[in-house]
C-alpha cells in the first residue's frame, strides 16, 4: 500500500510541475508578444543582411519631387509617416528617393489610404525632361481603396497588382481604407513577387515571353519607355488622394 501511495504522490507532484512549466511557457509567450519594434527602425538582424531605411519617421531627407530638387509642398510628415496631401493628379505630385537607385531588391513598406483613394509605389523610375510622371518608366505596385473606390476596378487596377500587367489575388487580406497595410515587392530578373499583409498576391518572371506579351499588348503604347530600364529610383505617388507611407525599407539582392 505504501508503494502505491508513493507512486500516486509522485504522479500528482509531476503533474503540478508540468502545470507550472506550462504556465511559465505561456507567460514567456505573452512577454514575446508584447515586444514591439518601433516604426521606422531596423533590427540588428535586418541591418546585418543589408536592409536600409529610406525614411526615419521624422526627416524626409533624400525624398524630393519627381524631376525636382526639393521636397514638395504637396507632401508632409505626419505621425511618423510620409503623407501625400492629395494635391497631385495624373501628372505632378509624385516623389522619388533620389540618393540611390536599385536593380534587384526587396522593398517593404507600410501604408494606408483615404476613403476612395488611389496611389501607388513605383520602382526602376528614370527621370528626364521627356518624362512627365514616374509611371512612364516605372512598374507600379497598386495602392488603392479596394473596397470603397467609387468606380469599378479591372483586375489589373486592383490593390497589390502589378498595374496594367499582372492582377493580384488579394482574397482574405484586403482592409478598409484608413487601416494600415504591410506590402512587399521582391524583384530579380529570375522572379518577381508582390505581397500584401503576409500573402503573396502575384508572381511573374520579368522580361519573359509572357511579360513581353503583356508589355506590348497596347496599354503602354503611349509610353514606349515603360519598364525599359532595369535599374532606377523608388517613387511614391500622389494621385489626388491622401496617402500615408512609413517603415519604408529596402535591401539590394
């Protein structure tokens, strides 16, 4: 009988220890969840693999008007974000990060848009007096109020699409206007992909036969230098809507 009692005691004691260990594990998980990385900063691991910030949340240094020299009046810094005031249109109002251009890269940015708004992020943008806007040369990651835009959208006009080229699958990840989104572009000559809120929305092979067919389908006939350049600037669009961008970071590939 004593042997049996000792066994029961050991079993109960073991269960208590397991319960305590589980409780401590939950506490540790809760502590991990409470760790918040501040906006517009990089972790040491990110720095080690080559990430760089294009905006520190306070000073728009490096950003200037497309084909210009100054940070334009149509943009401001608000609560740690670059904000388009909605003064731009089809031509004018866009900004570029001037100090560096990029060929193959991974770009991540956090953004939100005003109700009914439309904007975009461009890459491989080239400037010159012959070009009136970034979209004449640079491919675009579409930023738009998918749920509240006042006009019907074609699939290639929709959020997280490669505008005019490849539609994105955004089922389950679209947020209402005014909420923050996290987007990513990964571009190399072997493969490119766009992401929205953790979901890959599309993938394509740049300069492939399929890409060339879409490029030459008629959409870009008025802009013969669209996607001609394989290296260029990053650009943010003011397309007549208020839009906010923060946590803009990039690493060359």
